[in-house]
C-alpha cells in the first residue's frame, strides 16, 4: 500500500491478461491530462454545440464535431449535469509501484462528491446488487447479467496480502451508454453504483449488467479503492482510482443483443491501442471472463494497491 495525497478538484472547462508490447507497459500518458482532454471524446455533437453557446472555446467544439463528421451514431451519455458541464473529479498525486493497478481518471461521472453529487453519503449505497436504484429511486438497469469479482491486495514491497476491510466503490454506464445521476434521462436514478467491503480474502462481488460501448471509449468499468468502509464517504479519502477493460470477443457477443443498440458500431471504431485510458497498457486491467450471454458473464480482476 503506497502513500498518497489528494487536493481539491480544479474547476474544469466544459470506464485473461493480454499479450503484446502495448499490454506490458503503463507509463504516464494522455489520459492523465484531465477533463479538458477527455471531454471531446465523451460529449456528443449536440452537447458540444450547446457548450459553445455557453462560451466554451472553439477547439472543444471542433473536436466534438469531428466525431460527428465521421458518421458517429454512438449512444453516449446524455445531457450535462444541472450545474453545467461535467468536471473531471478530484485530482490526486498517487505513487504507483510496479505491479500495482494503474491510477486512471475517474471520468466526468463519478458520483463521489468530486463532481457534484455524492452517492457515497447516501444510505443504501453499500450493496452487492447494483442493478437497481435505491432510496427514493426505483429504476432497474436492463442488460446482459454481469457479475464482477475483484480481489484487493495490499502491496508492501515484494509482498502482497489480501486487503481485508478495504472498500471498493464501483460504477459504470448502462446498456444505452448512460450514467445514472448525470444523464438527463436517468438523473434521478442511482443504479449501477455501489460499495462493497473486502472480506478476509480481499474479495468483493457486484451483481450488475454488462455496460455499453459508447463512442470514443473501450468497454470499461470504473472503480475506486478506499482504506475502509468508514472512509468511503467521498473522493478525498480514496487510495486508488482505476478502470477495468472488458475483452473484445465477449463484448461483441453481448452487443449482438438488441438492448445494446449502437454498441457494435462504437466498438468497431475503437481499439485498446487508441483508447484514451488503455492505450498505454492494459495487462493489469483486462478482466478474466467466464460464462455466456444466456447464463450471464463473470468478470474477475486482481487489484493490487
């Protein structure tokens, strides 16, 4: 376990190990540049034009329009949060040793208090089944069933032991590429978000649905690791932010389901080598998969921190 520091968010202007050279390295890369760099890939042309009306620079609009000009029909996240364009979340300086899970951006829809709403402070967020909303919301996410099994390890030099008592906050988009709490259509929902406490073996399990592939991103799942359940109340206490990559063959099978309209086309336009997060290496982030579309899939990943 490595020391870390965090600082308040900087206002922003507007988720089986693979082989190959790209999978074996993970250096600082473009995904660490924050929301100014990430946002053009995440926003639709319609939203980008709306931001121009709010005074955002023309370069952002041109970047977003470039996606539209390629014929993109991606089903990405919908409208911006009520308080304006999404931010990139809290910035942090995290020392990542060799062999540890890489530090990645939380993206603009974390729901951890670093960009508006904080679902971590809500009663009911600690749960294994994240397919439905909790509290006053009652929505249920539809899609191909997915179980997510993570094993959190505490790394100390050359020794790794199960990180019993660590907390994992996990979130991802739905089958239409939308994020609860942020997308206009599901802003009142909080499904596909939840927290689990690692058991004596460092294991946590989430019951969910397979996420969509929205335009410009490889299929992924976001998560944050906290020292304990008591400390998993806002982003300032997180130890690590990272993302899980989902394999192409499994994703392609899932996206044949009609509920994932747009995902096959979006997947065809992106690769792990071009993805803004995984392009600098994904060996430690590629999920090991088992199951089927009919029976549901299970994604497994070891998370050394």
